[in-house]
C-alpha cells in the first residue's frame, strides 16, 4: 500500500517535470516571437505620425465605456483624465452599476450632469436603466445609472447606448495616457479585419499622478506591487505580443481594450455569469468569427498605455488572483469544444491547449508538486544532486524569462527611466522565484477550488484612488 | 548506475545533462542581465548624444531659416555618421513649417537624401517605409519614380506610406498611379483611405468616378471611390452612384458585407450631391433588407426628396432598427417637421424617446 502511494507520487512528479518543461518552453517561444515583433514594431512606429493621424480626420469615432461600481475614490479623477484624451471624435459613457456609495452623486456634482434622453442602439438584456445623464460642461460625457448587475452587465448597458463603430472598455479606476486612443485605434486603420485590440496595462502605484496624468514613472515602494510590475511586463511584452502575432490571443485586459461594436453585439455581448468577462468575450469573438467564417484579427499593441492601481496586500492579491483563475476556468470550460479543434485554427490548436493544460490546471500541478516534493525529500527518496540541479534550473529558467521581459522593455519603451528602478527589476527577476511565485500558485489554487465550488464573488480589492501631485502607492 | 529525482529513477548521465542546462541558463541569465545594462547604457548615450547634437544644430538652423546664417555653416556641423539623424531632425522641422521656411529645410536635406533612397533596397519593410516617408516629406518631386514604385511594395506599410506621400502632393500626374494601386491597400480602413485620397483634390474625381462605375473592380474599392467622391463633393458622381444602387437592388442574392458597404457609400454620395430626379431610386432603397442601407436611404431621402417624401420618412420611425429610427427623426428635424416631432415626443409612442433626444439636440 505504501509502495503504491509512492508510485502515485512518482507519477505526479513526472507530471510536474513535464509541466515545468512545457510551460517554460512555451514562455521561451513566446518571448522569442515577441522580441522579433518588438524590434520591428519600434521601427514601424517611426513611420507613424500621431499628430498627422489625428489631423487627417480618418480616425473612427469611439465610445469609451467605463463601468463603475463603488468607485467614489477615483471615478472623478479618472473621468476627468478620460476627457483630456488626444482623440478627435469620442464619447465617454460612465456606467454606474448601482453603486451604494457616492459614485453617482460625485459624478453628477463634479460634471454638472442633468437627466437626458438617449435612444438605445442595441437590445442586449441588462439590469434596469434608472436614468441617463449628460454633462452640461462636457457634451461628450454621458452617465448611465442602472441597477446593479455586475461589470459585464454594465458594459452591455453601455453597448446598448453606444453609437460609434468602435468602443473601448476601460476600468473606472484606470488612467489612459493621452495618446492611448489614437495608438490603440491604429490597427483598425491598418487592417480593416481587426475586431479587437488590447493595449498594455502598467502599474501606477509609486508613480506621480497629477490631474489624471501620470507625470513621473517610478517603481512602487511596496514589494508585492513591485513583483506585479515585473509580472505585467512579462505577461504583456513577452506573452500577449506573441499570442497576438499568432492571432490567437485569448485575453484583452478588462482595463483597456478597443472593440468593433457590431461584432461584439452580434456575438451576444458580454457574458454576465462569469467573473472573467474580459477573457470570455475575446474567446467568444474568436468562436463567432471562426464559426461564421468572418475574416478577423484580434491584436495587441504595446505602445498605448493604461495605468492601473494594483493590490498591495496579501488579501487584496489573493482575491484578485482567485477571481482571475475562476474567470479563466469558467471561460475555458464554457468553450471547451474549441480545445484541440482544428476548426478554430491557431486558437483551438495552440492557444487553447496552452491555457487549458498549463494555465488552468497549472496551479493544481504546481501546488500538488510542492507537497509531493516535500514528501519525497522528507522520506529521503530523492537524490540531493538532482534536486539541487533541478531547483537551480527552475530558478534560472524563471530568472532568464523575467530578465528577457525587462530587456524587451528596455529595447522598446523604456518605461522605467531611473537606473535604480531598472536594477530593482533585475533583482526582482531573481527574488520572485522564491516566495512570490509559490504564493501566486496558492492563490490560483484557491481560485480552482472556488471555481469547483461555483463561487461567484467578484473579490474586488479596496481602491485608494490616485494621489494627486505625489507618488501613488 | 541510476539515481533518483523525487522518487523517479534517472540515469546518471541525465544529471550531467541537467547540470549542462543549469550552466546554459546561468550564462543566458547573466547575458540577459548584461544585455539590459548594455541597452540602458546605449539608450542613455544615444539620447545624450542626440540632445547634444540638437543643441548644436538648433540655433544655427533657426539662423538659417531667418536668413541670418549661411546654409554652409549648418552643413559644416553635420558629421558623416550623424547624417541620418540630421535628416530626421530636418523632417521634424519640415512637418511644422510652411512656405519659404519649409523650402529652406527641404533644400538643406537634399544632399543627404541619396543615402536615404538607398534604404529602399533594405530587406526590412519598416526601414523601407521610413525611407519612403522621409523622401515623401522632404523631396517627393525628385524621388517620385521611387515612391510610385513603392506603391507596389510587398509590404502594405510601405505601399500606404507611398500612397500618403503621393496624395499629399496633389499632383494630377500622380492620380492615375495612385488610383490604379487601390487594391494594394485592400487591408486598410476605407475611412482612412478615403481621407488620404481626398488629399489628391478635384483632379482625382474623373479617375475615381471610373473606379466607381467599373463593375469589374472589387466592391470594396468602389465603395472607397464613392466615399472619396463624397468627401470631394463631386456633383458629377451622383448619376453613377444611382446606377450603382439600381444594379445593387437588382441583385437577388444575400448582400455581402462589401456589397452593403458599397450601397451605403453610394447612398451617402447621393445624399451629398444627389438631385430630385434620383429620389425614385432612393425610395426603393427604403425596402432594403440591411438596416444600415435603410438608414442611409432615409438620410438621402431627407436630403434629395421633397414634401411628398415626409410620409415615407415618418413611416421609417416604426422601423425595427433603432438606427433607422434615429436617421428618420433627424431627417424630419432637418426638414423642419418640428411640430410632428414634438407631438411624437409628447406621446406614448414606443419611439417617443428618439424624438425627445433629437429635439433636445443631444443626438450624436
């Protein structure tokens, strides 16, 4: 019986090794694809004159949909920042999703908003709209006050009232850089098949924000937030760039993405019964376009930036990662017929298997692996040289991938101009392998358990709001 | 001999292999860290050097522009290795300046442009596009043959950059090359392309009319021609647009997206430049199966139709699509039927909100 137990542990250990090499090989390949793309992309940017694009009058009208729930700390600042964007033709539609706090009143007061009439352009089902408001000061600012229905429901309500060919979803607590809209809309000009584009999300904690504009970029002082900076660089510059090159990106961050309205409405709008509505809509667009033989492209561009506040506490992070993992599982299970299905091209054959086997099941294998590892070591059934060699390999592999992400950042956009911040990022690439990664796996494992228990809790971290004129975070 | 890792029996030589991998990744990690440092040093040095150069060139170029300093003085400051950067520097000036000052900048750039033209032979599409942009901005006349040739470049980025450079010249001689190359831009957004083509000015109208009329060309290209003619207010294009609509209405198959785009573009053109005699065709479009076509038909009817058409536009208020409803209420407002809209707004009609919105002047 004991021997059988050890055999099971042995099989599990083989699984862990396969998982480890598969995951890191994928990371290695995506990093290689990304570096090739970014070198070309930076050169490409030199042929683009943003001012000229704006002056050309060729930019498509955009509606910015900003769902807000209990955002009293930051809704006014972030809306003000949205109103100063450098784009010739856009509307801002803030959707107050039945916030019990002062979000609605603050918005009404700050922007001198009055009740208005606006005919919906689509008929996606949503919770009841209480009132539509329009700002007297800013004719392009609208506010929908509706009963609570969740973030996806709020976006759907915004979509119902959206009248432009493109819409951009942005979190009410995020800040867009002034030229972010013109930059994120460029793929729509360059390829008419484009149906959705994501921009990069950067962490604002630690940076100086004044009047809704990030003036000075600094690494956060909080260690957890610092780890997330590195994590975001890796996820966006090494990961999403590559998946976008393969037209197989499954995620456009809910904090900043630009979509073709007609395609999203035809696909049925955002799913309200998942906490991962941002991933779900992208997967559904892939599916909708492939099944209806609509030529399409879903892209990612690394230069338009949305700044967002990240959680700085263990509790906040665990909630966020739990929610992300649940969203991932819900989406992948919902569309599981795409898995390894050639009908869905690169999405079904490459991206889906990666997300399904490595991202969705990853935490189970990792956390299980830690226990199996500890047991085997304690029982003295492992060879010390092997264990040391494999641990060193894991550490160096992880470090190399993170260092590559920092190199890509320095090669392309040089987001962190201080040498000390760059040095810290390199140090973080080593340090994150001991502690942070393991904690992350546990939080994601919690997400797996929550998904199995069909928990629907949103798990929002408390917001501090952007601190004007001083470092945030 | 075997050993074990976590209870899995493994041959000894695997340990050597893993050790080798560790060494490889150790060296790779160190190399990457060194790369980051090297990139930072390079970036900082480059940025400082550029700053230094600009500080040196800036006062002299201003002196040259106001005629206080000779051009030779500026050329003397440009070392051979800085020539490409100097051209970039001039490019930034040229986009901000007009008239005689711009001509001076263009003259200053000329001696460095042959080196830029050689970049058109590079393998990288991005480099070729950059060269086309520079040549197009700084001396399109001398380099017209190269830029026209770039319209056929396999890289869409190079082709569109060449298209933009040529369109901004507004030269009648270039219209034919550009219009003949429209299919090279098939991936680009039509709104963007029509804005680019409209830069050609009225000289482009006959060629664009021919494209719109030519049933052999793709529907997307014809829609692009119609959009551009609309921007250019081409009064002579109305009859062709109506013929396109008649031919489209006669098609019995389900309209493709490109076909719908062509119909919409033709209706917009009729709305802008159409005449009373075209109203019959526009009325028939009100029965189209596609809501976008019906909406544009309502718009066009409100523009070219007369009092007899008001009942038809009123009827569109009951259309199943809110888009068509909005076009209808806006059309009625444009035709001065405010009383009707006020009655509608005061009623319990399911579309009363549309009237209220248009009367409040907030409809976008």
